[in-house]
C-alpha cells in the first residue's frame, strides 16, 4: 500500500529542540522557585521560632527581675538597718546570689529632694538606673527602664510605715540572650541551607521519577510521531494524571493511525480509480481516433464513390450508344471483312472500359463486416465518446435506452453513422441546448432517436438533407457527405433513417433497424 508523505525530519528536529529548550527553561524556573520557596518557608519558620523563643526568654527574664525587685523591696522594708549602706549592700549581694539571672541590685533613695544610689552590688552604676528608681518612688509602682546596650532596669518601691523610703533597682543583661540568639540564627541559617539542599535533592529525585520520566516518554513519543512513526506509543507508568495524559495521547495516536491508514486506503482506491478512468479515457480517445480515421476514410470513399458514380453515368451513356451503333454496323457487314474485325476490336475495348468503370464503382464502396452488436452498449459508448464535446459546447445529454436483441451489423460503420447524427445535432446547437438519445424495440424493429433543441431546418431542406453535398453549415465547415454516408450505412444494414424538423425548435432523426427473429436469436448464424 503506498504511503502518504509525512513532514520532513528536519523541521521535526528543530521542533523537538525547541521543546527541549522550553522544557529545560521550565524545569530551571521550577527548580529555582522550589528552592526559593523551601528557603523562604524554612527561614520564616526558623525566624518566627527564634523570635518566639527570644520573646519568651526576654519576658521570663524581665518577670524574674520584676519578682526579684518586689521581693527585695518587701524584704528591705522589713529590715531596721536601712541606714547602713554596707549592710544593705551585703544583703543585696546575698539576695543576688540566689537569683543568677540578675546582674546587679541597687537601692535608690531620695534625700533633700535629690535621688541617688544608696547601695549597689555593681561596680559601675548603669546609666538611667537612678531615673528609673526615681519614677518608681514617685509613682509607687514597678517601673521598667532601658539603659545603653543590652541592660534592662526594673525598680520596685520600698514602702514602710505608710511612706516610700526608696526603691530597689534590679539590673538584668540580655547579652547572653543576644549571643544565644545570634548563635541560633547562624545554626538556623546553616540548617536552612542544608535542609534546602536535602529537600531539593529529594524533590528533584521525586520529580524526576514521578514527572520528568513520564513526560520524557511522552515527548519522545511525540518526536517519533513527528518523524512519521505513527505506531509509537507513550509508556503508561502509573495511573495518575500524567498516566491519564499518556493514555489520552495513545488513544489519539491510535485514532490518527487508523485515520492515516484509512486515508492511505482511500488514496490508493482513488489512485486506482483514477488510473482506471485514465485507462478508460485513453481507450475512448483511441476509439475516437479510430472512429475519426474511419469517418475520414468513409468520407473520402463516399466522395470517390459519388465522383465515380457521376463519371460512370457520364461515360456509361455514350459508351452504350457507341456500342449500339457498332453492333448495328457489324450486322450490316460481312464478319470476315477487315472493317468488321476492327469494329469487333472497338466493341471489345468498350466492354473493357465498362468493366473498369464497374470495378471502380465496386472499389469505392466499403464492404460491411457483420457481427452481433449490442445497440444499448454501442449507444452508451457513443455517449461517453461525445461527452467532452457536449461539455465544451454547453449541451446537456439525456440518454434513455431499453435492452433489445443484438443486431447483425458492422459495429464501426453503424457507430460512425450514429456519430454523424450526433455531431450534426451538436453543430445545430451553437449556443448550447438539450440532446436526447433514445433506444426502444417495437415489433421486431430497433428505433433510435437523436433529438436536439437546435436551429432546425425548413421543410424543403429536410426533404433532401440526406443527399450528397447538401449541407446547412457555412463554407469550410462541412462536406455535405456526413448524413449521406449515415443513410447509406443504415440502408446497407436493412434499415432506414428519417428526419422531422421545425425551424427554430430543433430536429429529430429516427433510425429504424431490423431486429433478428426469435429463432435467429436462439441459433445465431454468426459469432
């Protein structure tokens, strides 16, 4: 089975290269997005966790400092020796040792309208500590203040005897917490990087196994199909979405392959039909060529025959008269006389001329070669032969025929005679029209009608249209022998031909041929 040409491989390679470039770019974008998403999620999670821990530790540390400040203030309020700075400092040192989170404790008092540090465990009083203690004394409540760097100050008033005698200021440092935070962030950054790399590798492996391999199989199948391999199918690895895509692609490829094979079969059938029609058309052209040769030969023979008949008629009459006079002269002479012998020679030569003329007449007539001829098949073949001429002339053909018994006839001569009738009908319709050919059997006769809607003929011309040299065509377009030849052929077949015509409406030529008798049909003499 011939194959239908498919697209050339070069565009397919270019297309597949473009697909690979686009796929690689898509995978790169997807990888970068995935890495950024993982890093963002892990970084945000780590940051939030560190902030949460940091905030919790800060809150706990401040709460410890606040409780320590309240406890120390309450304890100092109950002590009687608040006027001795050394005793207060020793107490504050002892209290600070019980709470390791506290950096230093100080007692702030207000005397003569001036607030100052009365006692402290710190070698250097932090900046802002006095102001926080003053606020606690004035507001009689716990005050939180900030100092430079990572230090925080919380002051609680010392209330005793209905008055506030000072405040305990607790200093805490967030430096260890900040160092822990920075270390945690570094650890989190490295953990994030390692996690991103590990997750990216895991996702890469999963994507390669779950997505890229199935898609690669689908892409390879598409490249094979592009190169012309319609039998290629994509592997279905799993029953997931990609598997559904591969199954759908395989189904489409199956339908495409079936369609391709169907198209190839149709192309093959159409090609074979076209070849058969070309063979038939060639046969028709060859038949037309043979018929044209036969038609030309018949016209030549007809012209020669008509000329020979005229010559024979013109020569025959004088020869008969001469022969008669010679016979009369010979009767009045002695047969032994020299004149009688000379007249005898002249009579013999006249007889020889007569034989030559008769032989010329017989040679101008082509003998019929009779065979069994199917008139219905002959007329159908004739319609096929003239169909190009009908289409070119804008003439519509209608053929109606019924089966009739085969007739004894010369198929070529009879077809030429009918072709002459059809050709005259086409010539009678220069602007197009309708041509009808009918075949019917009536009472042992075959009737063939060739009717047209052409220009028609006047009655005086219709009566002599079958005579030689009579034509209605312009000079140079007809010999006037076609209808005469057709009539002679039909008459030689034992039939007759007639015409009825109305000027401006058309003509109807009727051919009447004898059909063989039933006994002759059952026991044919020929073939």
